[in-house]
């Protein structure tokens, strides 16, 4: 009998948004490759302000694209649980951005760390609007040798697709790196595209959307790694 993993996807699901549909598909592709079952439950962000029971019951967390979320507070609470309790966690696109905000506030102690989608005039923008939108673009990423991402890809170079208009503010990239949430993937302009916590079972953030590249015959290696970390 196959083992079943409970996956909580944090995000306000939109059936017309391709990355949301692709998230479910990528999880099923990875599960099939590992010979396990997945029970996928989407958790809207607003109830997470006061109720994390769905998060606590999960074996795996995925913070999905689609920000701004209905509740920034709810999304950050879910991510904090995953980080502090060793739950394998992946954040893609908007999920990546919120992992950065959560870390800046709750680990680095920068309570005013903010995301420009919620407050473009905030004094401490860790996530800011990109000079040029990456939405719809496929671009190369260079991965740090020995990083979890590079190990999973089996390479220090890959190409991935983006859906975002916001990214990690370059002014704070070194702050995150030196503060224990290192940048392990960069674009050709040396801007952050992947971050990961080295001492966590699996806590990885990508500005791109790996799920859109997953297929039944070629499940995405990061998603396979996410599920494998929970086994």
C-alpha cells in the first residue's frame, strides 16, 4: 500500500490561473515518481489568521503563486510554522516573496519588512517591483554548487519560467544571505532567484514557477525533492 502525504497549499486558489492548476499537477507527477499518494488541500489565507489546524496537519507545505493574498498575516503564519517545525516547505513566485518577508520579520527582527504589493511606500521593502516584469519569460538561473537546489537539479545551471512582477529587493539580498537565508540561485544580473535554509529538512523559495515545467514523464526535481523530504 502506497504511503499518503498530506500537502497543504497555502494560497487563494483561482482555477483560471495556470500556475495554480500546475501546482496540483506537479505534485501528482512527483508523487507518482516516488510511488506515494498525495492528498492535496488548498488553504485560503484569510482563515489562517486564527486557525492553523490545516497547516499543522500537513506533512508538506507549498506557498503558491497568486499574491497579493487575501491575508498577508495568514500566509506568514503558515510559513512561520513550516520554518519553525521542520515541515518540508516550498514557496514559488509569490510564495517565495512571502518566505522572505516572514524571515525578515521573525528571524532578522525587522518588523517593518514589507512587500510592495501591499504597501509600495513602505520604508523597508524586502520585495519590490521589478524594473522589468518577468511575467511569461523563461530565463537562465545559476545555482550555487553544493546547494540543495543544485543537488536536486543535478546541475548548476537551469532555465525556468516566471509569472512575477515583483522580486527580492537587491538592497536586502545580502542582508538575507548573511542572516542565514542564503541566496543559492541567481539570474545573469546576480539578482536572487532561489533561497534556501541549509539546516532545515526542506525550506526552499524560487521566484520562478517550477510547477509549470513538470510533466508526467519528467516530474520537476524540486517538487520531487519536496515530497521526498517528508518521507
